[in-house]
């Protein structure tokens, strides 16, 4: 057994030594940049660029990039380690700091309406762009081998999946929504108990605040690894997909990214400009670490720790608002996955299979996309489920999903970046409406990046 293990190790080194050597050099460069006090955001962008170049080069030379992918997986696993305890403690802390439960209802209503509204707009943009580009033109209706359509959960299954039955078990299973709901119950109970028996609630409140400080420190340790994780994730992605794999589906890639870009620039830009009365260019400069991390990790949960840092320390939104809106957004705000993507895929599938759609079908796409984006919040793979729901609602063949399997990871980077940005924008708008946005500090560019700027 030991001999076999040694042989595996030798084989791994023999096939990956080039990518491993390159990674060591890149990591050394990123450490040097950190010690030279290059800002966190710039190091993330530099890592993204280097990873893209390295990945494309390895792909063109047909070299193994497994070692790079392993580094990226380590980073993602460390981030996932944070998500459950961080979500729980932040939500409890956020709610327990609100003395008036009526204010909690108001914040929650504003947040969910923003999520639904922006997702609906994203779906409209997806429909219009797909109709203009015709991404299914010239593609034959042949399903990818091994494709199995995702089963749509029933209404009762969705509801039961959202309700916590065993909070510890839900944490172990990675189910964020039940943990979120359990944390809300705890926070509300602390508020109620504080008004009746302050001495009974105070120890729990103090424990929550202390635990939050500890989790914040752990989060800082992991976030400092972000540039290295970004390099590894984008590098392995670029090395995995060559142009020949993507060429037949270039139309739907272009349609998806164009729709995402329009939503990003015009929808979010308008909300920031007219809703928050801020310069959208300056806003984008402040949030680009969130965009870069979301783009490379392809996970709203993995982006959550960085997003919280950006929202509170760069946008100057109060921790109370950020701690409530951001965890909820990581679960329920799916402008890209639940808005743009199902709309584009529905038009694509209809075109490939020669099924005509009319205005009523387009309206149905928007409505079903918007509603399903919230309905599948607790279900793994929300983009696939939301798309399945939309295709089913229109009577389109589910086999059409098999046609886009090859590009799902590629478009998922853009989808996740838009999801995370939508959560950031929603946090800002809610904070502005609740007068918990420090506009003066924002305008003076008072940004706390000291913890992130270290190696």
C-alpha cells in the first residue's frame, strides 16, 4: 500500500511538475506584491490575469493542470468552512441589535423586493438579448451524452427543505437557508427576552458578539489567501476548456455575457446612480474585489466573507444591514442564475427545437424566472433547477439543457459575479433607505484594507 501511494505521488509530480513550478513562481510573486503593500484588489486582478494566461498556455500545450486545480479547491474548501458559522453568528448579531422588530420586517421586505425586482429585470434583458442574437442558430438538437434532466422538487419538498429540522445537521449538509431561519429565530428570541429579562439575554448576547469577533478574525486569515485562490481557480478553468470545446456554443455564451453585462452596467448602474445617488464608476472601483472573487470561485457562498468586508469597509454600510442582507443575498439573490440564464436558455432551446414562442411565452419566462429564483433558494444547483422550472412551464424539451452542459462552468463565472454584485447593490440601497450608510466616509474614500493587504 505504501509503495502504491509513493508511486501515485511520483506519478502526480511527473505529470504536474511544470504547472507546479509555475504556481510556486506565481505565489512567490503575489507574496512579494503583498509585502510591497500593493492593495488587495489589485493583487486579485493581477492574479486573475496571470491565471488566465497560465491556464490558456497549459491548455494549448496540452499540459496537466491538476495541481493548480487542487490549490483552487483548497481555497474554496477553506471558504466553505467559514460560511455556516459566519452566517449564523452574523444574522443573530444583526437581528439582536435591532430593538424594534417592526424595523426588522421593514428591512426584510425591502431586501426581498429588491432581489425579486432586479431578477425580473434580468430575465427581461435575457429574453431581449437572446431574441436579438438568436444563439441557437445552426445548432442541431442532439443532447449531450449522459445528460439527465434535474427533477423539479415539489412545492412541499421546497418548503420542507427550507424549514430547519436539525440545525447542526443542516450545517453539516451545507443547507444555508435552514441555518439562516434558525438564526433568525434565535435573534428574535434575544430581542424579545431582552425587553422582559435583560439579565437572562445579556450572557447570550455577549457570547454572540465575542464569537462574531473570533469568526471575523478567522475570516481575515482566509481572505488573505484570496489572490492565490483566484489564480488557481481561473488557471484551472482556462486550462480545462479549450476554444474547440466552446466554439459550437459561442452564440449562447455571447448572448449570456452580453445580457449579464447590460444588467450589470445599466440596471445596477441606474440603482446606484438614482437610488443611492452615487457615482457608479467609483462604486465599481470599490466593489471589484467582490466581482473578481465571485467570478473565479463561481460561488455566492464562497464570496460572502469578501463581500461582507467590501460592503462594510469599502462601501461604509453599517454592519447591521450588511450582516442581514448579504447572507440572505448569497442564498436568494440570483439575478444571473435565476434571471438571465433561464431566459436565455429558454429562447435557445425553443430555437434549436423549432418551437415558436409568442409574447405571452416571453411574459411567462420572466414571471416564472422571478418566482422560481426565490422558490429554489434552498436547493443545490439553483441555476439548473430554475432553468428546468422555466422550460417545464413553457412545455419545452428538458433535453435542451444537455446542449449547454459544456459551457455551464464558463457562463457560471459571469452569473455568480452578477449575483454577488446584486447583493452588494441591495445592501447599499437598504442602508441608504434606513440611513445606515456613511456617505461622508464613502466620499472621502475611507477604506479599511489593512487586514487584506497582508500576505
